[in-house]
C-alpha cells in the first residue's frame, strides 16, 4: 500500500475519533449491548432501534482509543438502514478483512470506507480495538445480555 493511501486512511480514522458520528444514547432503543476490550481499556455501549428486521437508528456511547472510537463511529454509519442479515454479513466481511494474514489479500470488496482499517491486521492488539463495536452490535442484535469482552 502506498504511503499516500495510508495517510488518507489515518486522516479518516482521526476525523471519526475527533467527531464521532451517531454518538449518544438512544432513548427508544429496542436492543443494546455493552462491550469491553480490557487489553486497551476500550468501552462501548451500542443502542439500536430495529423495526421490521431493519436497523432504523443506532447510536453509541463509550470511551477508548482512537481506533475503537473511529471504528464505533463508522460501524454505526455502516449498519444504519441495513437489514439484520446485511448487518451480520458486513460484520463477517469486516472481521475477515482485519484478521486476514496478509495485508495484500484483497478481501475489502464491498466494505467501502471501512477499508481504512486495512492496516490494523498487522497489529493483533489493534484488531480488538477495531472489532469491539462490531462484536457489541452483534450481541445487541442477538439479544445477548452478557457483556462482550474481547478477552
Ligand atoms: Zn483500543
């Protein structure tokens, strides 16, 4: 990957960390879940409103490192408006993308802007930061009440 592209990806992540989208509580949430990444100290609480099998609204609260916050922000943008099946498929694609063995492997098709996390697969500890919000949203959609932990 070129340095220019890596810089651009870095900028997008920093922007979402500085100005997280869909941040806050959702008072009319139909499901929610909390997730922790003890390794880094990241915490996220995801709230969803699901109507007729579609995510009509989503918000998150929490605190953590730049990658976890940016990932939560971009996760909410990606999942909003999706059907439950589409949201699960997106999680599977994203997870495969950031946990792949080789940076060169092209698994990013269809992930759109989520490709900015392409560099994290080189840092296993960072993968947990990047996937925390995704594991948490899955737990919420499956109505699992136990807290999510990456450990
Ligand atoms: Zn983190």
